[in-house]
C-alpha cells in the first residue's frame, strides 16, 4: 500500500462530510480552538488535525496562532494586519468584548477602572486583560507602579 492509500481511509465522501461539518462550525463561531471544534464536530484530535490542515492548505480556513490556543477562522488568511485584528475582535466572547470596548473608550485605562466599567471582578479583569494583550488587541505599559492598557484599533 502506498501512503496515499492511508489518507482519508474512511473514504472521500466521509472526509468531505467531516470537512463540511468543520467549516459549518468555524463559520458559526470563528475563533474556536482545536478541542472545542473536536467536541462540536465529534472528531478525535488526530483526525481533526488532519482535516483542519487540509482546510488550511486549500485556503478555506486559517489558523490564528497568536492566541494561547490556535483559533480557526473561515476564509483565506488576511494579509493586512488590520484584518487579522478585526478577526480577533470578532472572535471575542461577550466579557472580553466588554473589556476591550471599555479600553477603546479611554485613551489609557487602568485595571481597576476597567473592572468597574465592565462590572467584573478584579481577578477576572486582570486575566482577561492579559489575554487581550496576548492577542495583540491591547498594549500594556507601566505608569509608576500601575499597569496601564491602551486599545489597539483594527
């Protein structure tokens, strides 16, 4: 048997169905990670990885690896940095979006002020602000002993 015989051993029809199910899940909620996609579609990690790589190779999906998890989006990978940031903003959940919007409204915002504005606990706010910084949506600097965040506009 050749290597190509092992590919999509389930058959081309089932492979197409799996990829279509993946595309439906990615389009319904962009920015999902590998494990969440696997749960929604019902595929194991190995099969899931194979089909996601095939979708990326075909230009039907792209992977944003800036996040702590790999986040998958439908369509070809954006070439302009502003498009990547817009995709990241679109994939934010409601709490992260509230914090990001609170930082957009102010030129510089401190964690305590953002927590009050977003009606969230301080610890939750701190973790989410770090995640937004990791995604490249916020810039972080220190003023005295305080961390100050500035939103990056897409």
